[in-house]
C-alpha cells in the first residue's frame, strides 16, 4: 500500500505513538486521517493543524456503540491503525483483585478485535486495505512487573494472526507491530532505554509500504525477537527477574 492519498483512521491519536502515526501519515501525503480518542476535545491541536485532512472522532474502543458509529462515519477508510491501549503496570498475583487485568484485556484484546471486526467490511467494500495492530514485544514474553498487560498483548498477538488469516482472501493485509519500551506516558515508570514514538510509527508505516507482516521497532525489540528465536526459555528466565516488589 502506498500512503500518499490514503484514507486512514488512528485510534488513541491524542498522544504518544498515536499522535506520531498522525504526523507520519501527514508527512507521507495522506488524503484524510480520522483521529480518534475517548475525549474528542483532546484532539483539537491535531485538527487545527490541518482541518482539511484531519477529522476527529469520539471513540472508546471498548464501547460497541461507538465502534459501530465510527465504522459508519469513516466508511472511506483503507488503512486502520489500532493503537489505543491500556497498561496498568501491575502483576498477576501480587495485586488485589482483577480489575486492572480486565481493563487491559477489554482494551488491548477485545477492543482491538472489535475494531477489526467493525472495519473489515469497510475495507472490503473499498477494495481491500491494511490493518495495523500496535502490539508489544511483551506479546511474545511475559514481563512479570507488567504481567497482566503482557497477557493481554499475547492475546492480541494471537488475534492478529487469526484476523490476518481470515482477511487474507479479501485483499486486506494485517500487520503486527511489536516495539519494546516507548517513551510515552504508558512507560513513564520504566527506567531503561526507550524508543521514540516517531521512530515506532515510521517503522510501522514503512512496513505498510514495504508489504511486511511483522515489525520489531528498535534495538530492544529486535534483540528480544532474535533471542526468542534462538533460545526462548533463556529469554523467559531473563524477563522473570523483573518481578514486582
């Protein structure tokens, strides 16, 4: 897919990687970009930057009514970027209750799946297109300090494969993006090296244009991916050292 002239929708556009996607699409000549967030007022700066290209949408991806409304309103989309997510940075056992885990699963798995389901007919009706699902390198290995987030992203990774298989006959490409830590509000407590949101977005957009299915932006993600291919158990043991206090 060439991005010049594309009509795209980006969820979670109001900050971080989502905002970087919007900027990257504008730089590559997108015709129209639907920018989506739970609070549409948080999108005003993006819209004001180029109101002829950028169209705001109020969208909570865990709300089925809002998802359906978005699919009707953005019926000309050929590129769907599922970026919205949730991360509570909490463990699986060493926490009271399951509320955080349920929120992450509802957003990262069920919410992303709902968007894929709602927009698959839109893309098909428009002759095909591309879905980009922003996952995480933690889709492939669990970080106990963010255990429930890792589980939700693992579910989304498997979903990505299944959706890719189902939609392949409809000229719809499905891409999984697995970055390591990214310098956003979601990872503000992480003290290690972080990728720049623009670098992650650029890597994903390059994958769209280069017809790739999986992309690992940044040195950390690439190193973990290589390590998993060589000795998955060793990588698991390394990550298991990061247990919550």
